[in-house]
């Protein structure tokens, strides 16, 4: 895995933190999974 820095708005981070809490997971993992799925679909 290669690390990159990604700037997100506070509202986006707050959204993912809230969703991650509901599903007892890490918000960074949720964001990574979302980006991976998007990239796979449109590759």
C-alpha cells in the first residue's frame, strides 16, 4: 500500500467519523474502501 495525503473538508470527515462510529469501524478505513470501490468500478 502506498500512502498519500488527502485534504478533506471538516464536514466530510465528520460524516465519515459518524458513520464509522455507527458501524464500529475506523473512518479512514471507510474512506479507503470507498475510494478503492470507486476506482475498481471506473477503471
